[in-house]
RNA sequence: GGCGGCAUAGCCAAGUGGUAAGGCAGGGGUCUGCAAAACCCUUACGCCCCGGUUCAAAUCCGGGUGCCGCCUCCA
C-alpha cells in the first residue's frame, strides 16, 4: 500500500507516487523573519520535519527546501520601529529561527533560499508571465491577471465569482480587476528596493515561492506544504503563477497542517496571546513540546497551553524511564533467556509503527504503538531472566523511532563524579547492614543534587532529573 | 455571504460500518525496609442533538446546535 497522504488538491487521501522512483522533492513555506517564531510557526516546522524524516525512513531520497521571506512590509516596519537595518534584522531572526527550531529537533533543510538571493529569478519569472499575457505592469507595479488562469481556485475550492464579491482594491493600487494580485511592488521613498524592468521595487507576496520552487526543485514537485491558512490565497496564487508559466502541474501533493490555538482561540496580536518558542523552551523541555505537537494528528487543530504540555511531558517520561531501565538491565544482567519470541514481537511493533505512519503520517497513533511497546516491555523487565540481545534490539528500535519522530528517548550516557559514586556505594553497604536511616539520608542527599535512586533486583540504578 | 475544519471520559487524543486505542490526572491494590519505577484493577451502557439507511453507525445519509478558521499580512 505504501505511504498515504491527504492531498488538499483532491481533498482525499491518496497513495503517494513520487515523480521519480525513490525520490521526493518537497517544498515547505517558511517564515517571514521579522520576529522570534511562535508556537504556531513551530508546528509546521515540526510536523513537516517529521514527514521528511519518515519519508527518509521509508527509503526515499528527500530533497527538502524551505524559504525565508527576508524582505517584506512586516520586516521593513519592524526594522523601522527598532531603528535597525532591514537586512540586519532579517539576518538576526534567521539565526533565531535556526536556534529555536533546532531546539525542537527540526533538521535544517537541504536548501534555505532567501528572497534577497533569488531576485534575478523572481524578476525573470515575472517577465515571462508578462510575455505570456498573464501579467501586466501598471504604474511601476506588476499584477497577475487572475481571470486569465482558468483553474484559479482549484486548490482552495473557491470560485472567482464568490471571491469577486468580497474583493476590494486598496487605495493606491492600480489593478485592472480586484482579484488580480501583485507580483512586483513599486518602491516607496527611501525603501529598500531592487532594480527591475519596471523600475525600483520588490517582489509581491507570492512570487518568491513560485520562483524558488522552479529554481531549486523544478516545474512539478512531489510535495508542497504549509499552514492551513496559506492554502488561500498564498498557495492558490502560487499555483496560478507557476502553472500559467510552465503549463505543468506545480505540485502533485499539497499538505496543510492545522492551526495551533491558545485556549481554543487563534493566536493573534490583538488578543495578545502569542507564545514565542524562545520563551517556551525556558519553561519546558523542547523535546516535550515536540512530543506534544506530534501526539496530535498534524491536520487537526491543536489546543495549546502549559498544563497540556506538562501532561504530555509525563507521557514522554514514561517512555524515557522505560529505556533507562532497559539500559540498566542490559548493563547489569547476563544473557540468560531465549529471545526468539521477543525479537519477533519487536518486528510486529515495528510493522505497526509503519502502518500508522503510512496512514497520512499519523504520529499520534505511532506514539500509541510506542506506549504499547513500553507496557509490554516493562513486563519483560520484571522477568527474572532477560536476553541481552532483546534488550539491545529494544534500544535500537527506539533509537530508530526517535530518529523518525525527531525525539531523543535516551539520556546522555553520563559518568557520575566519584563522590556521588561513593555515596551510592555507601548506601548499598548501609542497606546490606539494614541501616535504613543512613540509606535514606544518602538518598535524600543525592536527590537534592538531582540524582534519583531506585532499588531493583539488579541493583540500585540512578537517573538524573531534569532541571526544567 | 462564499469556502473549510472541529464536536469522543475530569483533561488531551485516536478510531470513518462490526460492537469505544493510547496518554495524563483520580481511586483501589501488588511489589518495596520505606520509596521510586513498574504491574494489576477501576473511571464513556456510550461518541453534540433529532431523524433515516443497515443484521450492525462514533463512523454513512438528511436536518439542526455549538465552537474555530480562511476569504486582508498571518503557520
């Protein structure tokens, strides 16, 4: 059956068929870099990173491109307010983007093109559209002639007639039709601008993605993704521009993630409920935030607040505890038992994981498979004899799943300092002599140092508790 | 007005025709010197409401209600 994904274009789940066997070209709309990213920006970054990782896991050679909109009204305004240089401000928030997303386990794209570095291609793209009669210059602006593209609306399910009703022409715009949208905007006084056949100006809102997709991935790509709100007008306009120019379908599969809501409302400046990732990761383990995001299906709306994240963290701890305990058992016990049955069972779990992920990247259900595994695995750990091979395979499996989900389930291998080793040794002796008062004293003392001790039939194990 | 999404236990969240996954929180128990971790039992006679189709519906159809979003920059 293979990987199934919900395609916004056809409004149904489809079996994924790449253009070229074994390869995937994937483009995800990136942020406008005028501020720190918020949790709403984090969701597409995380879920499409997960999808990318999964496709790689499934054997595809994935070429993944995410852009930065590094020149735009919002950036210009933000720079003005801060009294900073436009380019310096963009540069700064690109750095911050990488900082925040990598904390969330998001890998870098293969290519991160920027508008300012794609200017020639954008201008050439617009010129070609004018030549073909799909666009026109008007007072230094260039507009796309929406009605000249018959399929307009096919992605978002809007009809030009319906759109016509609500459309308006902004003051100062010189469109022939209210539905036309801008490809090139004439520069205002003292604004950053680039030279073009239509005078100084900068690209409109949607053209960058069309130009970048074409430049880096080709006329038709496999997957184009972004937030639900981008479907219209952004992606619709991209389709119009690209397909008008090339005559080819722009992308075979369109994926859109659902919104994150704060207390069931959209994040917005007016409501003042923006949650910046930057601030969030000071209060929560970023891995927990990622885990929280992946515990919901990527297309569904997801409500967000601190309590929910913490509840999620307890779940992640369960998995981590299990693996720490597996590791301890692996270190401390000999290889007695026959592992054949369990090795088979692990394969079954792996199959279930793939089955769930194949179904439109259902990471929520995939994580359920992990919990089911943990449940059975904990029972295994209680058996008097375990197989070292099985324990190793359990760790390998979670390592593999962790790589797909972008989660690290294992604490860093760590050696304790000698004095703490000594304490643990002393406590073992104290317990042997039934001096429980002393044993408890040492346990409390280490707990204050962030080391929690747990006594098992295989000896005392320790773990470090997170400071977060 | 047009387009779309959502509604499942105290909370989060799967499930899209076969008799309600999983996590968190709560309660009870087992194990333990005591803990911790873990395990066992327990928490929706019912999936927003009303009709209908079916041997069978949370799942399909019709009608309602509520919430959220897009249509303007927005992930």
